[in-house]
């Protein structure tokens, strides 16, 4: 690595992130069915119809995985909890095995000196709630609040930080408008309601956790830097619309108690009745903001298509295994924009950043030099923003382990640690070793 720990502020936190369904093994420990299970079982939705039944078997191997975290010199572990593991029907009686698992996991982090940084929801909605409309149903805010009270009533006293929902854009837009994630809808009315209810659920969870006496509560937002495909005014406006949908909708709701006009142009007719009255709930004060960043997107106007009247393109920059352009400047630009326009002095954390790479074990090693360069360049962009006064307090690499990459199955490898999905053997990659060395200095 081109950096070392001492190049960052003394209290700067380094960590790695995962999510429950992607690594735990959902067939274990009494977990209930989720909309991801049925989505994956439907032909054409997921590469080779792969699913999370076993995943990385983190459910049984979490101590080994946390030992890898400790050995790397990380300060914190960003993990998520599974709603369906804790409440198999989404409501009602909790599952003791699920609560016990997160209890053990939390204690194991603390025993290794790792700060537990929880995300309550990372996309695996209990099937029973999906049957009732899922994120389209306004009652989901209450259901989510009840879930929050159950899980944080058990482990909340030991959390370093908590965020309610990972990447609201994915929960709302990607899953209900584009249809690429469960529940796989392509419906603008469903999209508008899901995006709004994600925010009412977020605000409800913050209220519940404040009621439990918890502190250090935040929100985590994924962002892609929009670049007009050309210098035309039409492409510029299309990029602004994309920016509103992807990057501004959720933070505008939380910090400015409004939605961008560029998004209301398309979604307002489909928002639930009285949506304007929900901003007191949505805008519950939070203590920090997390940014998940991977790439940029080239946007062109598509005036002959329905709203949002745009098309997405790929430029000429080097790309990851996902086909995403590598654009480190965008991470620093988002940090500056959040600090300047929304969050002020609130701490900012990079809660996900990393790349998929076509990694293979050769002679017992994984030589992922592309990932080392990716992390170097993005951390350099973060350092530039810090030097300019942005209050960035930490950085979490995505991901600790190769894992179940949702609709892409097990094909795309984001991990610092290689996982053989047949034997489940863990093999630290060159990027893991390079980070371990950098964090020791």
C-alpha cells in the first residue's frame, strides 16, 4: 500500500464490512424464508439460481473470520443483522437461536478488540412481510421498529454504532423500478412508495434506538458520481435527474425535509397520500453519515423514453470485474459535497468501498494487485478531502470475504479473503496482507 495508518488522523477507524445473507448461511439457526430465497428460486433472476443457504457458513465459522479481522489490525467490524433470522415471520415471536447468534457474535468481536458497527437491514426481507406488500406497505415502518426493538434490546448495549438500512437506493429503486434485486418489480408506483417507506422505517428505527438510550446512530447511503455523456444541455439535465434519484433523494429527505424536484417530477403522482407530513419522522437527528462508493456512471438524455428520460453508459476508464469504471475522484467529491451541502460537522465514514476482481488461488496465494491499487487510489482521494477539512472518521473495505453477490451469485469476488465455495476454505489475498502491513505502521 502507498499509505500507512499514521498518515491518517490518530482516531481514524479502519474496518471491513459484510452482510448477513451474503455470508452467514440462511438455512442455519432457525431463520425464516426471505424474499431473496424465492427471488433466487425463480429462473432468470440469479446467476445459476444461486442462493444464500450456505454462503460462507459464517454462522458456524464466525470466530475464524473475526480472527482474520483481528490479525489484519482492523479496529471495527461492520456487519448486518438478519430480520428473518431474528423474527422468522417478520413479526411476532423472536427466534431464540437468532438472538443467541448475534449475542455470541457481538461478544466475540469485543473479545478481539473490534468495535461492533451494526446495520439492521441489508436486503433480506422476511417472506411473510413481502406477502403483505413489503416496502410498499406503510405499516413496514412499524414492523421495522418492532424488529429494531427486539434485536437492539438484546445487543444494543454493546454496539459502537448502528445504522438502520444499508443503501436505501437499492432497497427502493434497484428492487422496485429496475427489478434487479428482490422483489424484482418494475413498477413506478411501487418504487415511489418503497423509497418513501424506507425513510419512514429509517426514522422509526432511530426513534426506537433513542428510546433504548442508544447513541452513535447514523445512515448509510450508496452513491455513484454522475457524468454527462456529452457536453450537451440535455445530457447535463439527465445527469442531474440521475443524481437526484441515486444520490440526493434519501439525504434530502433526512437533512432537508424534502425530495429533489427532479425526482418529484416522476414520482410525486405515485407517492402515498400525505407523504409531505412524514418528514418530522424521516428527519430524526443522526450522529454520523456513511457513504458507500464504487464507481461513476455516464448519463445521456433519452427524451423518447418514459421518465426519467435517461440512459446509462460506460466510458473508457479501467473497469472492475463488475464492469464498473474505476473513478476514485468521485469518492472525494462526494465527501466534500456531503460535508458542504448536508452534514456540516457530522462525522463521515466510508462504510463501503472495494472492487470485484477475478481472483484465483495459485500456489496457495491470491495476487490481487488490482485491488491493492484500487484501495490505494480511493484512500488517497479520502486523504485529500480530509486535508481540505472534511470530517472523515473512518474507512471500511468491502468486503472481508468473497461472498454471495446477490443476483450475480458467487461469481464476483469482492473479498480481502478468498473463499472456496466448495470447501469454504479461507485464503487471505495479497490485498489483505498489504492492508495488514499498512495498518501496523
